[in-house]
C-alpha cells in the first residue's frame, strides 16, 4: 500500500479548522513519523511503536473527510500514549486505550469543533469507544454525510434486497437478508455466503 510522509504543516488540509495546532503538538511531542495512505478498506489508520531504529509511526487514509481524519488520528495517538505508558502490558483496545481515547475526544468536544450531529454521536459513544475509530455504525453513517464524493458507492444497508454489488477485488455478490447485525450475501461466482456489515461500502452493479 503506497504511503507518503507529509510535511507537518500540510496536515492542515486534512484536518477540520482549529484542530491543527493541538494535533501537531502531539506529533511533535512524541516525534511521530506521519504518513498519508491511499484508501484501505480494512483499516482507516495504523500505529507502529518506536524501536531502536525508528520513531513512532502513524499512517492515516488520505481519502477521509476532515472529521473522520481527526477521529482516526486521535485513535492512533491513543495507541501511542498507551505504548508510552504500558508498553505491551495491556490489551491493544483495552480499558487503558479506551480511557485515553475518550480523554482525547473529550478535549476536542469541549471546543465545539464538530458539527452537532457528529458531536452528539461522539458523546454517545464516549464511555466505551469501539476498537475501530469509526466502528460504531451510527458514527460511520454520520461521518459519511461529510464525504465530498462517494464515487457511486453505497452502504450494504442502502441496497435493495437481492441487489448485486462488487468489491474492489472484482468479486460480485448478491445482497440477502439481515442476520441480526449483518447481511448475509452470496458470492455469485462461488455460491459461498458471507456476512457483511450494514455500513460496508460497496459498488452497485
């Protein structure tokens, strides 16, 4: 996956107004190597702890809208702070990480930088943030409204029953019924069934 390190000042163009100074202060404090990645379907961001040979490294998908970019960056900074405090002695998304991530989100929420709908949803999940920075389905739906373009893609839940959709790897599926929280979808070529999150982005066929 292609990534590129960005001059720190150019980070302004990826973040919501009024957030650059505080985010860059964190990156300076911990001497973070920040890279911007192309769209990754399975992750929005990534953290790699420092070693004897390398600094802390954070990568964030460059296609995210500013609010999703900020939340994802804070998610990865929380991993960094956890490593600084606990090394490998705690779970990656355990209570320590949840507390730190919640604290970081709260700092920005106090400044009223988010639109009201995002702010309300963040307050709702603040007590126990999901392992993925945007894994809460409600938050994904709200953040998606601020994407400048979707390139014709839809969420699985937005498709009609039995509609066909395609993944980036070219595989074609037919959407089936919802099974509790996920949709049962069948790969057309193989007949195999897979469960898809309702907020997974796909391309209608």
